[in-house]
C-alpha cells in the first residue's frame, strides 16, 4: 500500500531537506508562519534546478501554494483573484507541477466561481489540468455542509483535499477526517470521481501512523520542522507580531526520512 508523504516548505533549505529526506511531494510556499502564501518564481526555479541536477527518478512533484495574503476568511475580491491568477500563470510557466488553493464565499461555502477560475488557469497551455489540492480553507466550513462542499471540490476537478478535520490539528479532527474519507469513497463508488483526503496540521513522528491508521487515508502532510539555531546579536520584531523574533523553523531531513521509514515499515513490511 503506497502512502504519499507531502512536505510543506517555505525556503530553499527546507525544500532540499524534504527532497533529500525522501518526500514524495513538496508543497512549496512562502511564510509558513502565515499558514503558507504564494512562493516566488525564483524559489520555484531554484528548487526545480536542484531536482534537475540531482537527477531523481521519478522527480519529486512541486505543488505551489496560491494564496496572496494571510487570514482565515479565504474570501477574495476581484483584485486579489487577479493577483493570484497572475501568480499561478507565472509559476505554471516556470515548472510548477500542481497548485494548492482554496476559496470560500460569504456563507463559508466553497466558492465555485473562484475555484473555477483557478482550474481554468491551471489547464491553459496544457493538454490537461495540472493537479490541484484544495487546502485547509475546508477546515473553516461547517460540518453540516461537508458532503456538499466535498462534492463541489470533486466536481471542480481538485484531486486532493488537505484537512485537519475542521479542528486546529489533525489528531483532534480524526472523526471528521474519517467521515471525509467515507464521503470520498462513496463519491468514487457512484461517480468515479477520485478525491484524496490528506490529513495535515500538527503531524509528528509520534502521531503520523496513528492519524493514517485511524482514518484510512493514503496521504499525509506536514512540515517536519525544527528550530534553526540563531546567530548574530539577536533578532528584532520586523512587523506588528513577534514572528520574526522567534527561532526560524526549517525542515529536517532526518525527520522526513524517519517518517518514510515508519510509513514503509507499517504499510509495506518486508516479507519474513
């Protein structure tokens, strides 16, 4: 049984560590401290260059976050949509293998129109639409509307939903993630629309297998991060929050490798 391990990375250092640690896919973004924002073209190109030079077979897919600002409302006006669609095209033309996006309307429901614009942009210039993940905007919706929202996401053409089960961390949302997986299975049985449910948020070495085994999901997402030692004369706050004064978080190659080892041992044990 193949379990997909996706690592989110917001720096070149973290992306390289995730790749070298054995990640199956990278979610490339900026500002993980903000929940992840759109990465720069320069960062994408540098990571793709590293992959090309390392000659990995198969190459690790790089999915780019499309999110122009922080905030948990995920309600965007037309100007913000134009910004994100412009960014998507630039990232698409510079080698992005897929995209991560989510938008809600004023009722907290999946915004069909905005998502359709992203799907269209991901398809332009290609024979098929690049894969799309609907991100944790789903966790800001009502559980009573879960089935309808998942149906909309699948109909739009998204292949994956990243979720913590409508809770702050996946371990606390296990029962809802189980329900989401059951809904996805039922949709596939009736319509053949495949929607992968991917738990994320708060994933650690200690709980990764519990999350996978409890939910029946075949993918998991995390940062595998550790605090990077500071240097110099200390840090100062660069904005209204104290994020910049905190130790920088970077992906640990060792943690990614350990997650892959645990997953393979649990789901693909060697014959006795």
